[in-house]
C-alpha cells in the first residue's frame, strides 16, 4: 500500500476559469495567506492575449465560496515598469513580522527574460512597487518573514545560459529588501535521470517549524513526452538558513489526476502558497497551468518522512 502524504480535496479543482468573473484563458499558480479568519489567494490569471496578471480570491473555509475580484487586482504596469511588458506571474506572499506588511515576490516577464520583482501591501488595496530585485533570468523567489543579523533573506533561482550547468536554488541577503547580495547556491538540481535533474525552484515560501524551515520545491524532469513538474522537501537551519539539514530523495507530490495531467502545460503541479493550521498544511497548487487544486498534509508526517528520506544523511 502506497501511503501518500498529500491528500487532494474531493472538490478539486477548487478554482477554474469558469469561476473568474471576466473573460480570461486560465487561472493557476496562486500565492496564499491567512489574514484574520479568511484565506486569501493571489492567483495568476492569464488573459486571452497570453499575458498574466494577479487577481485576489478570498474564502472563509479555504475550499469553496470564493469571493473573487471582479477585475484584475494587480495588472502589469509596463509604462512605469517596462520589465512587466509580458506580464506578472507566480506570486509568493510572506508576512514580514517586523514591518507588519505583506511582501509579494513575483515574476515580471521582461523583454530580457523573466526576473524577480517585489510589491508590499497591508490590505491588498494599496500596493508599493519596489520594481525588479533580481535581473533576468531569475524566478521562483520567496522571502523569509524575519531578518538574519539585520538582513532580509530571499530564496531565488537564477538560470545560467551555459548549457549543462543546471538551474539551482540560491539564497541572498539584503539590508533593505531592494539591494541584494551575498548570493550562494543553497540546493542544486540533481543530474542524470533524477526527478529533479532538469531544474529546481522553491514553490511556496519557507514554512517555520520547530525543526527548521520546511522547503517545498519543484523539480523538473525532461522525458521523451515532455517535462514533468513534481515536488520534493528540504529543511533549512532556523538559526542559519544557509545550512541545508535535509533534502528528500523521492518526490512527495506528482501530477496524477486528469486536471494535473492535461491542460495548457501537461503534467504540472506548481504551488506558490501553503497555509499551516495547527498540524495541518493546506497546499494551493496550479494544475497543468490551467486551474487551482488544494491538497492537505500533516506537518509532523511530512517532517518524519523527510527524516526517513533524507538524501543528505550518511546512512
Ligand atoms: C515554470 C513557471 C510556472 C509554470 C511552469 C510550467 O517555469 O513559468 O509558472 O507553471 O513553468 O509551465
């Protein structure tokens, strides 16, 4: 008997294009945050030109009765921010504890390739745009909610143009959220036939647990019939997130249901947000670049499984 750690909601997909109150092509990869007693999803919506914007949905139970903005919540603004010319995608939301602000890292699709931009807000109505914080090609960025030695920390994923060098997860630090340095590789894509050999990137933001920052990352495998996006786990030291304590050998979640297998991009599960409720984790993930699914896991079980499947342990 295979014991799956993530359980899909029977109502999946919980949000699809028919739920969007205006004409668009697809809705997927959503950032997630719990504020007061509601769950907010900042969803990537691709319009019928192929350009993405972000639209907010909110719900009390986080499963159904989503109240969705009647118009895009954050549109690309290429007049002032030319790097947003081909859209804004894949938001990750983090509550910055000291500033009491939400920080949203997202992909701006520029003429020079995708890059990382940052917006802060306290209410999802007024937004402060920081502009680009990482040059292209870079995406899959998420902040930590606290500072380390006075510096903010961010995970990101630059891509080298040199063939065969892979696309790895990096970490960087900043005194002010705008200027980033001290970059170093954190987790490397594996090689050969591994499930996470082609490229990897962080999926939702790091989740604080007693044992460390839990990282859920996507790994891409290239196959004869195209690419497969799957998810694996890692754990970073709470005191110094540059130290990787554990990394799973196997993936923990993979496309399986038809709405994950078939869509605008087949065989993709791509979460940008998760929410912890006591010992439960609610994972919101884009399915085949077409709709949004929800899966639940037990946090203690995830940590236990990661210990058993830690490819960094000597055993
Ligand atoms: C990645 C990102 C995601 C997308 C995935 C599969 O590079 O662009 O937004 O879901 O590819 O197409």
